[in-house]
C-alpha cells in the first residue's frame, strides 16, 4: 500500500545465493495483481538444479520500499529415462529361443537403478502380451536378454521394450516382429 498518488509497481529478484550476490533474474515494473496478489512468470528458463532465492519490493518512481523477506525453492535435477530402441530379433529368425536386443535409451539425472522390460505378444497389442522379460540396463550402448523358453515353431511374434526405475516409465517402443523357423522335418531315408 502507499499514501502517495503515484501508481505502485513491483520489482522481483531471483538469485542463486541467499545474499542475492548472484542474480539469476531481475524484473522491474510488474503491475500489482488484483486482491493484493501478484503473479509473475519469468521469461527465461532455469537450467541449473539447486536452491534459488527470490524477493520483491514496491516502488512508485520516487519512493522505493524495502525488499520482502526472501523465499526459496529447490529446482531438482530432472530424471530422464528414454525409450530403448528394438534391434533384434526382427524378420525371419533361425531359432525358437531368440535373444532380444535393444539400443539403450538415454538415462540421466538421479534415476536410480533402471531396468528394461521386454513384452512379447502374439499380436501387436498390449492385450496380447504372453511374456515379460526383465533385465538391468547394459553398460554399453545395447542391452540383451535371452528368451529363456522356446517359442512355437512357424509363428510370428511381436515385441517391444520400455525402461523403468520403479517410479518412472519410459514410453513403450514401437512393436517389432519376428517369425520363428518351421519345425524340423523328420530325416532319414530308406
């Protein structure tokens, strides 16, 4: 409030330290909002995780009020868990015990342990999933897991993969398809 006749404006400061020595953003001439509440949206994004401090004060061009008490918030490092990309098996394969392989997706931030889940289905549909295989993310650029059980001969199967840390899941990859070989024919002759 003011006893002056000039209109009031607000100033806003955001700093990366509680002493406001390192100002990250400064805004002048913010018009006060209705009912004693003002909302201000910064026009720059904060990219560094950490604690930030902000304060405001009012002025009318001739007089400036004191800074408010500082408030703070913590910008957490984002967790990024990207979708793995199916590599193999695709197309016609020569075994009924395939090994599934994906190109690892990006994992960043405090994600914790991440695993890949491989969904194997009889149709490219979530309702047709017949088996789910899980493994830790490989240390290189790819991750593989053996099927562990035999698939039927002469069958087209579909699979996709996703990553999870138990709290956050990546989107599912696109479905990949493979076909197992025909059953071996009895050999021998007379």
